[in-house]
């Protein structure tokens, strides 16, 4: 009789996690591994350390779903800050350019015209600090050494950009986007479009596919469920994912 694989349990399911700011997606995976004693744990779509919100985590045999689940549309709440751009395109990077902020950036008509210009299929260059591999090496590793990485533009789709609030210095928006869209790149490109450097100041993922962050558990919730031995109650209904054509 074959011995059970080390780190294997009878757990098999998908969790919706509300990732806090400060943790990488891999940090969350490591915590779930530790809490469940299950070695087969993976996430279905990275969320930056500076961002919070919905992260899908697959456990046990359900990890086979991870790659397909990454293809779903996503929704974000984002704050775009004007006046400076950074090396990472978000608030964690070094400021690489700055300028005065035009007064027109607080005018609703101007804002809507800019946001509307990004709706649809657009070409987007990923951030230098990203996990995209160039010659087998993640771009962020080369960027940390001060090297500029030539990343190819990719076609992504912006379904909706809704303005929630605006000041002369920042815009709060809701963005519904396709797989592969970088909101950091969107913030950077919006700054270029209005003639003022910009970066992503805050980000929260609200939705992946049909699942919303309101359905998600905190890591403390998961820890409590594991301590009581009823982590299974936290699993969502096993998603049905259509095979790629």
C-alpha cells in the first residue's frame, strides 16, 4: 500500500479570503498551509502586498482549479494620486517624477472624459515591479537591481470606470477589468493622459467573477475554524469552471 503523501490531508475546497494590507499572496498561502497542515495550497490570482481584498485560495485537489480561476474578470476600488509617479507605480516605490497638479483634475466633466477614454480594449505595459518573467527571471528582481526591463504591452479590457470621489489631488474609482489588467499601470497611464504624473495610492479588490469580498473570511476567522476542526464550513460551493475552448 502506498504511503500517503507528506503534507496531504482530506481537505478539498476553495476559500475566499479578505487579504489584509502588508501580506503578500504567498504569505496568505503559507498561513493557510500552517493552519490546515495541508501542503497543497495555492492562490488564484496575486494581490499586491499594499492592496487588500478578495483572494481565492484553493486547498488539496481543488488546487487544480487555480489556473482556470485566474481568468475571471475582477473589480477594484482604487485611489489614483496625482502629482508624482513612482518606480513601482504605487505608493511603495521611490518618487521618480513630480509636478504641479492642474486645477482641471477636480472638474467632473474632465474626469469623466478621461475615464471614458480608457473603456474598452486597451494596450497596457505592465509595471517594472511585476512577477512577469523575462528570460525566466521575474521582472521585479531585475528592477530591484536598477535594471530597466523591456516588457511587452498586453491587450486588456476595461469594462467600467466609475468615479466615486475626486479632489484636485486624487480620484477614487471603481474599476471592472479583465484578466491580466494592472491597476498600477492604469493609474500611471491615466496620469500620462492628463499630463500629470500619477500613481496608485490605495487598492482593494472587491470581486472576482461572481464572488465578492463581502463573502470572504479574514485569516483570524480561518484560524478560529481550524482550531475548532470545522474549516470545511468555510469552503464555498465547488466552482464549475468551463474548459478552455
